């Protein structure tokens, strides 16, 4: 059952993902495709749990949706959604669009958006909750952001409304998900690796293993391969928490 999105809009809520979880608890798989978008989110969450800054009302994009059943493996959902959003933003901005492992979206190396995919425990079939936030008209003040941030408005002359970005993302994501499930992951794997390389053109360092090197290959089945061609390292999707980009080598 593929998601045909059914949108509900609210002026403000604490967390769109928490609200969608309530739908899932009540409706089960019938919640598939339900999507909640808000003009202002007061308690959004990121991968590392701190609140996601959502900006002033009407300025940015914050939404969550239910996907049932989620694609396999489960980690692929957030990656598919991230590539879809990168594809949506690329023609809108003059900046280079990239991804940071696993699903942060960057413009010229600064974070413009992020995703959080969750599969809450249920008594029935698995149902995924996908939450996405994008800085469209505003970026968080640097004094409160733990990393460099930006917004779409800083990189375009013709700023789209948040809802226009949402509409394009819904169509793009659905197309990619259908292709992934019908034809396999090959195209998506190439796209994801390309966006990762744009975010780390000189390679990455993985702190858990201490291994650094070029981004070599990406496979849904095998995971990410990095290092040197003569001594590559491959780890599965769920094993890698964070990758740090390497700086340009000094001559």
C-alpha cells in the first residue's frame, strides 16, 4: 500500500511527529499517507533529541507523515526522503546541495534541514513516522545553533512558499519510493552517494572506528564503503552514527 498523501494543516503544534503517532495508534495502517504540516512547531525533535528550531510562523517547513509499510530495510526510508528533498531544493538555489550522513540536508556546507524516521512499537504491522524540517525563510541565530545553519532564502532570488516545497517533495518522494520498491535501489544508491560526496569532497572520518578516507561506494544491502581503494572499510547502515568531513589537504 503506497502513500497517497492526505494533508491536514494546523497553525501550531508541539510536534507534528507526536500528532501523527496519535493517528497511527488510533488508525493503524489506515493512517498510511496521512500528513500533518504546521506553520509553527514548538517542540520538534532531531536525531540527537534537542529541539529543532522552527522559526517564526509561516517562515519554515515542518511536517510529518505516516508510511505503511515502510520500505526495507527500515533505514532506507529516511535516506529516500532526504534525497527527495535534496532534489527539490537543487533547482531552487544557487548553492551546492549536499547530504550529511545519514539525513541532514546542506546548502554550501551549512544545515538547511533534517529528517527523523521512527518506527514506534505497535501490535500490528510496522508503520513508520517520518518527520522533516526545512529552513525556508529563516535560519536559527548562530548563537543558539550548535553547527553552521542557513535557509533557502539566503540562496535564491525567488523564494518559494514552504507549502510549494512540500507539494514538490510529496510528488518526488512518492515517485522515488515506487521506483525503489519496483525496480530496486540502484538509482537511489547512486544519487545518495553523489549527494554525500558533495558534502564531503575530500572524504570522511568515522570516529567510532577511527578510519578516514574517500567515500567509495554505497549499497542498501552492504552499507557504506569508505577509506582507500586498497584498504576499504564497509559498515551496514545502522552501524554508522556520524561521519565528519575531511578538510582539503594542504599542498
